[in-house]
């Protein structure tokens, strides 16, 4: 079984189950579509984009944003604390990408231009 091929169906199943549990009022009143959407895009960024300097920052950042969204909607995290937490995590992920020496994705690498003669 290919891992990349299973990611989207699994995320759709999680979305459907979470939506159903929300409609049945078995989950707290949270905007689950937004929250799971953030996490799903974060996961897909890593799975589809592979591991590089961009995806190691963007993917986990979106997942942390998803967790912060749930905490804010449940009243456990205020916006005045959420934003500094997100900024801190953004810096941490950027530092990790730098320390690991990850390369840029191909589409962000500068093109080789022929030298002028």
C-alpha cells in the first residue's frame, strides 16, 4: 500500500467522522471543518511536498495552528496568547529547517542563467 495514496482518503474519513460527531453533539462546539482543514493541509504539505526547507516549516506550523484554533474555540487559549505562540513555533520550525540543512524545493531554487559574454 502506498502511503501517499492513502493520505487523502484517510483525511476525508477523519473529516467525515469528526463532522458526524459534531452534528450528533458528541464533540465540543468547535468549527471542525476549519480546524481539520488546517491540520490536513499541514499533513498534505509534508506528504506531497516531501521534506525540504519549506515543508518542514509550513506543514507543522499549520498543524500547530489547528491545535491553537481548537484551544481558542474551547476558551483555553486567548488570541493575545495564541499569536505569540504561533510566532514562536514559526521561529522554531525555521530554526529546525536551518539546523538540518534542508534544501529549498525545486520551484524555489534560482534558475541558472547563462553568463553574458
